[in-house]
C-alpha cells in the first residue's frame, strides 16, 4: 500500500485481490497531522461527479468506508449517485450553483455525518478558502493544506519556491516587470517559440 494510505488507513493491508487505482495520490497525510484529526474514517463526502467520484467510491467500499455523493439537478441519475451509500442534491445544473457552492458542500457533509470531504479534481480541489472552511467546520479536507494550495496556485510563486529548493524548472520569466519592452527582451533571451501562460491560470507550471 502507498505510504500515504498507510498513514490514513492503518487497519488495512493490500492483498492479491485489492486494487487501489490512483486513489491514494489524492490523499495527504500531513494535512491531517496538521489539523490533529483522525486519519481513518467511517464516512466521507465526495465533492465531485463523474469518473473521479466513481473511482473514489469504489476504493472507499474496498476499505469499508461509507460514501456520500452530491449531485446537481442534471446529474440526478448519474452513476456516482447510484453507487454511493447516500446522495444529496447540491443545486441547479450550473457548477456555480452546485459543485462550486462550498457552503452547501460543508452543510451536506455535516448533515450526513461525513468526517471528511474528498474534492477529487477540478471544482473545489484547488480552492484554499474551501480547505480553510473545512478546517473551521471540523471536517477533514482530503488534500494538501491550504497554505500549500495558495503557494502552488500562482505559477510565479510556485516556480520561485522550486528554484529556491534547487529544483530544475522550464526556462522562463515570471518577474514583476511587465512592460512590453522588458518582456520583449526576456523573450529574446529565452528563445523562441514561446508559450505565454496566465500566472493564476490552471494547468501546468
């Protein structure tokens, strides 16, 4: 078993018929240690839908963990809703009115008795404020601590952290000077072709 899962689920061990898919990579033991909360759960809420929600539910069942699904009106008959032990309506079809409603997600987690929230990927998974809200509500956030989410959310900040740690990064410019003339100089220095990325945009660094 992945060492991270060993921290979270010490009662379980792998066997020839147990597959953990890629589920374990979404867990972060340090976040639980930092919060001083339990690292194994009886019930978790999955704040997502589709393939990732189904994968989390399958693995949770193998580990004996009850699952709570959330769904928008458009996803009422989706597979993850049928697979979970419990399912709650989160809102209207638009993500802003459903899966991105952090307050509603936490409200449902409390109502259902879920001890932790697994955000999956996308939606609230990289939202530091949501991680803080979970901590304030006494609910475990299955993921990195909010401080790490904030640090890695900015491409320039993330590259600076990596450079200070001696990690090789793709050559580029991520400084404060954004004048056109200076950016032209930097582009010529780096070489072409170039890719321009939004400092706070999604995707790779």
